[in-house]
């Protein structure tokens, strides 16, 4: 499932059948640097959750993000305890990235969800990331506690009458003037972000859309449905009828920021944008990369998110 999703995210679909990925791995050639680190040493503690079947963890697929944050002076560690049993202790920022579903639903207990909400309301800082299906379903209950609705499917955009892509690029003209976008100075302004499929989001009243979903973007409920849609379009089916049957309009955002009580929250509908991965194929085609290694603006976006969460940005 995941490998097919990556193939979809890396190329505009011309055919439904993907190449078979031989291996997906952290890009060994990605070595992030920060010209002017925010903290010389002993910056805020960032805890990346690893206690909820997470697809992205501190030593796994989020190692590139960890390297970027450490280059900026943050202290980063993995979280191994439930949130209501010590998992929030010592955390300046909690990052939850692609927690996996438990028995088809939320991996978080009701007590954990209440603990996280109470912690944020009292001044905690949360970066919640939930990708395409099934990760939206896994995070849905936690997100709802903060007033966030998740699309829970596979987001895509049409690039032609019969072509669709799950590479969603947000150019400079799409952005507003939230501090996460403007940064601390002109050099830190975010001018482009690329997401690699993921889901769409809708925020609570008062939230700011960081990544406004591409005009006309839609969402398929799962990967087989997305594949069926691609096959239908490739086969010459009427575009509007196929889209109406096999997808729904996307929710308005892929990135949100808002205050919650005394705390701050950022929610992203795609995780790969803050990683750096390479997919190697068994059929001889060139490696394909996705994340900060092919979309440099993503790294500044990630840094600015942490700068806002930790109060360096207003």
C-alpha cells in the first residue's frame, strides 16, 4: 500500500499500475544544515511520539526531520510512554506523526486524548501530522478534540482531462502572512511547499490555513478507489462522472495553525514533506526521492513551524 502511494505521489498518473518499489529508505545523501541556528545549545525539548504504532519515528522515517531540528539547536528524543503515563513529561513540543490505527480505530485512549488536550490548553505545543488513509482514521478522535476535521482519504489534483497527481505543490502566491510563512526575516520566508499525497483538513473557528488546498483538489476514500479512478480516467471515462462517483471535494487545507488555550497547535495532513526518503526500484528505473531532499522549501517550513510553536515567532 505505502509503496504504491509513494509512486503516485512522485509522478503524475498516466497509468494506474505502479512500478514495484524495491526499497523505501531514508535518503542517505540528505544532510540538513542551518545557517543561523535558533539555539546555540540546549534548545527546547521536542518529543516525537513512538508509542502509538507510528509510521514516522525519531530513528526511522523522521530521522531527517530530527537531524534538521538538531541542527537548529533543538533537543529531540523519542516518546515511548502513553500520554497519560509520563509521555508528556519534559516535552516543550510534542510531535505525533502518523500514529497507526489500533483495531481499525484510534490508537489513543480517551484518557490520553484528554491528557494531551489539557496539556496543550495549559501551555503545551503540539504538532499533529496525519497522512492519507489509514492515518486520518487513527488520528480522527484526537484531532476532533481540537476541533479539526480530517478527510481521511487520499488527496489529489487533476493536471489534465484524464491525468491526476498526488504531488501537491503550494507556491508563494498561495500563502498568507502567518508568522510560520513569513519567518523571522526575509531569508526565512516560505516560498514553496510540496506535499506528497496525504489528506485534507478543516480547522476550528479562528484557525489559520497555512497550506490552502489546491483549487479543485479532491479526495478518494482509499488507495483501491484512487487506483480505480486512475484506471477509469485512463480508459476514457467521462471525467466529471468518474470524479463524482469515486471521490469527493477536498477539505480546504493541508496545514493549519491555531491557539488552544495557552498553547499552540499545528496540524498537517501529510508527513513525507518533513522527511527525506528515496525509493529504489527493482526494474532498473532511476531512484525517486520525496520530501525535503527534493523540495527545499519544506525544510524552512518545518523550522518555522517549530519556531512558532516554541515562541520564537509571534
